[in-house]
């Protein structure tokens, strides 16, 4: 997986894999993508501080 994650693409892939989905599924997938991007960004900042 490449970072930062394209949230729209991630949601689209998740919805395709789920099949029958609703708005809540889309919001959860969007939140997961945003959280992964945030965690990746935070990790990069923490690594810069250590150097």
C-alpha cells in the first residue's frame, strides 16, 4: 500500500469488495483511510524527531 492513501480510491475498493453496502460502510472505510494516513504522517514526524 502506498501512502498517502487516496481516500476515494480506498473507499471505492472497499465498497466493491463488500458488495451490498450502505452509507455507514462508506463512512467507516473513509475513516479507516483517514486514520491510516494520519498514523503514517505521525510516524514520519516521529522518525524525523529521532534523527
